[in-house]
């Protein structure tokens, strides 16, 4: 497995995860994961962190290894992933995540033309989606924002800005589809948060396998069009560290084809 290391010191490892690689096993699939790569390349980290507890038939609990993993990215999301190399750092980073002190930035292509957010003194030109998230009543593996979500609901806040809007004309020239290129800043860390919130405002992430509804795969993406471009957190020595993951090839292609700038 070819993994790109963006930053490393004696305490922290920051990776650029490719789309299509799961962070850790779900106990079902046998595909190699980031956790497998860590245990192979950094065997001393085997017991760092906390395992994922998976309940099996009959109530049996299976421990899924997550060496040093303090947060996760969905399998089809690419970008920055922080790994703790020792237990002290794991606890330090976990506390930052729990206290919402880690600043995460994502880029995404979404369906439709997202309305320009109304400027305010509190948020500037950022749009704000402040809607709690709970499990979907129809699909156990999915989540829903607001009305219809199953209890317990958890607070979820996502801010975003519009980077560009563009249209793509079909090959026969008869149909035009609108898209928006956004940058998103999740203030909380709920599962599928950006995906669920963009669906909530009727602009799901392009090619999202769960939340795009009846919309077609688009813009050449054969995976979720979501990339974790940067993360900012504090090191043990108190230094504030920001790590950036370059845009992947599929993002660059859409940007170049549609003259969207950088």
C-alpha cells in the first residue's frame, strides 16, 4: 500500500489518505486499511489508542484494531488524517477533537447552484448549517439532519463558503447541469456530517453513494467528491501545526476543465 506521509515527528504522523481506502476494518471486509498499514510500518504503535468495539451475533464483542487513530475519514473521502504515535499524544489529540479545537477544512463539489450566504457580523460570508443529526429511520448505515432523524440527535454545525459556481452542458448540447465548488468547515465531528448537511440544504455532494438520491454520478467522479484539504491542531510542545493535503487528480481535472482557478 502506497501511503503519502505529509508530516511526521516523534509523536505525530499525518497522512494523505487516498479515496477508496478505509481507515480501519469494519470486521467484514478483508481489504487492506490504514490501520493495517500502520501496524505493518509502525509495529510499536500496535497498542496505541483505543480499539473499535464491534458487536457480533449473540452479543459477542469483537475488538477492531485502530492503532493511533484519533479521527476518521469516510472510505471514499481523500485527504489529511492524523495518527498519534504514542498514548500520551493520543490522549492529547483526542481532547482537542472533543473540545472542537481541531480546525478541519474540506473541499467538495455539490449538485446545483448553492445560494450565496447572507453576510453577517458573526459569520462574515460563510453559510452556516446548524442542524442536529441522527440516524436515518430508513437506512441504519445512513444519517439524517433535522426532522425525521431518529433519537438521540447530536448537535452538528457546518460552515461553508462558495469558491465557484459553474455549469456543464451535456454532450448533445440539450441539457445543462449546475454545480458549486465549496470549502466546508465542520465545527463538530459527526459521522457523514458534511454529506448529511449538504443533502439537508438540497445540494448533496457529487457522486455521494448514499445521499445524492436520484441524481446521476457526475463530473467524472466515480467516488464521493469530498477532500479533507487541511487540518490545524496543537502539538505536544504547544506549537500550532497546519498540514495541507494537495488536491487529488480528480479534483484538479474538474477545476482545470471548468476554469475554476486554484
